[in-house]
C-alpha cells in the first residue's frame, strides 16, 4: 500500500438521527430511541482516521490519594444570580453550554458577562459564527458596554478559531453559537450531528488543556431540548437553560447539569432597555399582581435549590357536558395534576368528572416539587366551589393517594419567607410535637397562624372563609357555617 494512501480515511454512508445520534444502515421514519419523527439524515462518516490524541505518552495513571489539589479558584462573575446557578462561579477549564430559544437573551447575557470580566482586567475572546462585528458593536452600544478588553472574532471555521484562541490566550472564551461552527475534515453541514459533536469535543479538549473556562450557546428545538445530538449534553460540564415567557420581561436561568455544583438553583433576571438586570427579591416580583382573597388563587412557598420562592398558583374549573373534560397544566407536572384531581374526586367529594381543569403558575416559573400539591388542590377547590381562601393564606404539603398530607423539607425556610412578605396563615400537614416545638422556637409564630391538617378533606374545610357558597358531594349548593 502506498504511504500516501495509509493516512486517508475511509468513509461510509449511514442514516443518523439528528436528535439522539442513533445510527442506522437504512432510513427510518421514527427513531427507536428518542421516538422523533423524520429525524434520520444520510450522513457520510469516517471509518478510520489518524490518531489525534491530545495526551502525551508521559501521562500515566496516578493514585488519587497522592494527587495534590491545585489552587484553581472559581471566576466570580458580576452577576450574583449566575454565580449561584453555577455553584459559586466559573471553574477554570470548564465547558458551559447555555441553551434557549432565539431572542430570549443568550447573546445579551454573554456580552454582559464579557464586560464584567473585562472590567476586572481579564481578556475575553468572543467568537460569533452568525453575527458580524458591526452587529455586535451595535448591541454593545445599546447595553452601554465600551468593549475594552473584549476581543471579537466573526469566524465559523473552528480550526481558525482555535488558532486565534491559542495566540490570544484569553482568560474567558465564548462561542456563539455551537450550531454555526464547522470543521472541513468532518462530513456534514454546520449544525448537523457530526459537526456539532466533533466541534464540541475539540472545544472541550482545548478548554481542559489551557485551563480556560469556555461558554458556548446552543439553540433549542420546538420541544425545548438543545438542538443537535443528545450526546452534546454529556460532553460539556454544565448545561444551563435560559427561559422566559414570550410576553414577559422576566427570564429564568436554571441548571440541568452541573459537575461542580447543585442543579436545583435558579437565577431570576429582568430584561430592560439596558440589558439584563438581576432580581433581588423574586418572591415579590412573582406576587406583584397577586390579590389576597381571589377565588381560585393560592400562594405556595416553593424551594428552588437553597432559595425559597413564593409563587401564585391559579386554577379554573368550568363545566363541560359535551366533550371529554380537559386538563391543562402550565408550570406544573401534568401527571401530578391528574393525581391531585383524582384524589379530590375520590377523597374530598368534589365532582370534577365533568369539569375542565386549568392550572397555571404565574410569572412563567415551573415548579415540580411535591410541596405544591396542597396549593394546587386548594386552588382547584376554590374555583370549583367559588369560595375565597382565608385572607393571607399560604399552603404547602404533599398529597398522598389516600388523601393524606405528608410533610415537606425546609419548613422553617419556607414559612420565614411567607412571614417576610406579610402572610398571616399557613395551611400545612400535621407535625410531630418535637418538630412543632422546634419550629415555633425558631420562628416568630406570633406573626403567622399555623393551620395543621391531616388530610385534603380537612384542609378544604379550614382553608376557606366562612359564609362562602360551596357545593357538597351531591352537587347541591350549601352555605358553609
């Protein structure tokens, strides 16, 4: 064999799912792994290629107990909310993927982060494959960013980008976005599964070798997942989602994967004319339009990581005699909503079998913890009975299939947040004498009335004001004494 032919890679044509990366020798209408329709695209893959290992031969296995811990402090960003979601700041050599819908504010967030890092005398490399330098300059002027210390490059060729980064030696690098990067030696168009996977892998190797934190953005699909292969999230160290309602100025930054911290933290921002602004008191923001004593509306103290948040849960029930009843969940888990409706029907006597039930969490926040069960049940019952909850009420507790209420974690922190915002009553599961005594000692319980109940049925008796018109199990209107 000729020496010129030894280094040449052989290729084969296969069909690759653009959502999860499954390979098939023939085209399939639906992916057997991720169940996506029409996601298989014919791709030319290399069978073999020259070794491109980034490790030297001197790199040998070491016993972990003998490895000395290096001094690599985290990079503290100017955004406290971003630092919280990252677990304390950027870890040197980490690869962070930020996903979000187009226009949600990913580029604005990264440009503001770049300005904050550059203000601390740190060189920042900002690479964009879809915007020119003039476009980015216009955005920086709108945000009031001078741009000193930020080195911008408009280049989609990843080889040229890596060469530029090697020469610049920045302390922070940003790629916007990974779907626009391409490699000439890899088959497929920019944004294809092979290009995205290979480009991300090479960027990850560069970040680890140079010990430089690297932020990359990724577009999301209509299902809300990162566009490209699912393996992309396995390559990076941190996956962040930047979310928000289309007609709301508030944005939520949440972590879906974090090798260096918790995945339960969220950051709250407000989009203004001068860019993103941190929200110091998110509970007050989410309750800005809340009116005490509104039918079908209950406040729930939820917990996002270590931060307690008070959110408003609204419910609406309407009779439906012609079509199967609909259940709509916006901001809560749909299956959890079905469970709560079944318990209310079976254990609390609410005739919901012919009612459309709609539940919504205001502010665009999504809550999944079981502590919001009682709040959802109380809001549904309030709308169905057309009864007002008692004034200044918050509700928390997990609902069981037998209608019992179970305790939740971090009660002290949740109730303290409710007291801080002026709520006067808390509907909650029964506590043991020891826990109740400790809770009353740690909190100013004189400022809030703790209503302990053992079941959903009992909660619906004590959670509403007297004199409301309610509907009993037989469907007759009565007056609550």
